[in-house]
C-alpha cells in the first residue's frame, strides 16, 4: 500500500488566512513550512487511488502529486473515490472540485450522508456518483486490493448541523482501518478524535501505521495563542499532551509507526525547532510535511 500525505493541516491550513499568531507570521516570512489542509491518498496497486477526505486544497494537492495526474485519456483519472471521516467543511468541500469525474464512489457514515444530501444532489447533476454507507456490516473492499472497516470514534457533529439532527445519530466521526491484502500492511486513519477509547487502543495495537489527530498540543492552546480566552479550547478534540492526551495513549504502542496529522495553525508541532516537536520525537512519534509518501 502506497500512502501519500497530501495535506497535514487543520481547517484553514497553515498559515491560516485570517490569523496573525506568531506561528502564522513565521510561516508567511518563510521561516516555517506551510501546510495544506489535511487529506491522504492511498493505493494498493499503483493504479487505483482513493482519497481519505477531500480538502478544500484538493486541486493543488492533486497537481503536486504526479501519481494522481490525469491520463492517458484527456479526461481519465486514477481517482476511484473518497472515504469521508466526518462532515466537517475542511473534509468535504473538496468534493465540489471533483465534480464531473465519472464513476467515483464516496463512503461515509449514515449521518454524514444524510446531512450532505443537498450537496450530493448537486454533484450528481454533473455526473452521478455512488454514495455508500461506510459502516455497513463487514466493511468493504476498494479497487486495488484494500479492505476497509470504519469505526465510530466521536459523536461531534459540525457546527452547521441543526441540533435536532446532531443528536439523532452519534456516529458523526469515524476512523478507518485499511488493510492491504497483498502485503498484510494495516493503516489506521483517525484525523478527528474527541476522546481516547478501548476501540482506538485495539486498532492501534494491530496497525502498522497510525495517522492520528494532532490538532492541538495543549488543552488551552487556542486561548493562549490567539487570546480568545477560555472556553472552546480544543473544540472537542483530544489534545496531544497531558496525562490523558493522545501522546500518553500512543506510548502503549511503541511497535506501531505513529504520525500526527491535522495540525492546527496554533500548534507548536508545526515548528520543527519547538520543544513540543522534540518531546513528541522523544516518544518516537512523527510529524511529517505535506507530500511525504511511504509504503505499508
């Protein structure tokens, strides 16, 4: 399985367009590397490619990745579809860029499919796509020899979802376990996690590589970095640090390759010279730039 980190930043990218925090300022000055919004591409055979989420930056990300270029026909593409982990804007709006691509298949949990119904109707008017339940019993097989199971990890619905709908179904956020039938390699993809669970522990234990939510390094990061005050500190995200943070949980899985993604613009992990980055590295957990490719 080939895995490409197309983008590694949280919503808004890095630097974020409307943020003048110290980290964003450093990125604009060229002192820190920029990051596009989080998205992953993977394939089991080098021909059939699947996206994990569809970021607003998807056009630039596809253009920067030669394996995903169109051809050989004038409108042929190696993309076969998209696996959505949730309905957040930074994970679904890239679908509009892909409109008109023939025969794409999009997997998502039932509440995500429901809230996207208007967008689905609009996209299908260009070229009908197949929309599938990612939580269907038994998982599903992707072209290229990849077997996938989806696992609910959070009940946090996007802010634009009406309260009545948000509470009707708690399966708003899923993680994906992807196994390559040829190599036996297993990837766990969980870019949005509200709290650690036994399910995540079990999935990490059997994975060769984990791409995990690293949105915030500390629980009070937002208020400190942009002086927004206390309150919506982690926006329902599990922070990296702290006794109950994801770094402590990942320490139980030293044999698994562990990589943080979905980094917020306020997160010191975006600075390679930061103490936070050094601490994570000491635990054997990686923070990688956009465009990195690896094999499983």
